[in-house]
C-alpha cells in the first residue's frame, strides 16, 4: 500500500503518493529522521519526518518507541487536546517508527533543490 506523503514548505503543503517500488526505503525510519527527496521523486530535496498516522487513523507520537500501537495516558500533544487544565486521558497512539501499517507521513522540507516543488510535482503528474 503506497504512503501518502504530506510535504510542508513554509505556508504551503503538498500531498503526493509514493511509488510502490520506493516505499520499502521509508520503512524503518522514525520521527525526526531525514531522507533524500529523490526517493519520492523530488531530486535535490531533503525531507524531515514530523509525524503521521496509521490505517485506522491513530497518530504517530515521537515519545513512543517502535512501530507498535499502545494505549497511553496523555495530557497533551499529538492525539489529544485537553479541555481543562490538568486533564489526562488514555488514548490509543502509534509508535514513532514507520511500518507497513502507516498510510500518511508528514514531512517538512529541510533542504531545497534547484527547482520549486510545484514544478517537480506537476511534471511528475504528466
């Protein structure tokens, strides 16, 4: 199953799907890791993983190690927004490592290539 990759660059966000032959290169990377954009067709770009979600919609969290799904007591952060001060709740969350169960990967551009993103994406769709 191909990943949907959301690429954030300043105020713009672009969503694209990975090539099924290249998705194996992303499995095993964790939140905070950087990878070459050429893996997904963005030559010269470098992307940093900032999060994602799995096939059932559970968000990835940086402080949970591994690719597993856990029920964790959280007070803030990805996956939970408390209504009152000091409120905590047990929520199901996904670990910080990309596995086959992940469907969306959120990234941010750390190094730009020669061409703008819009140019690379439009030429890829044709």
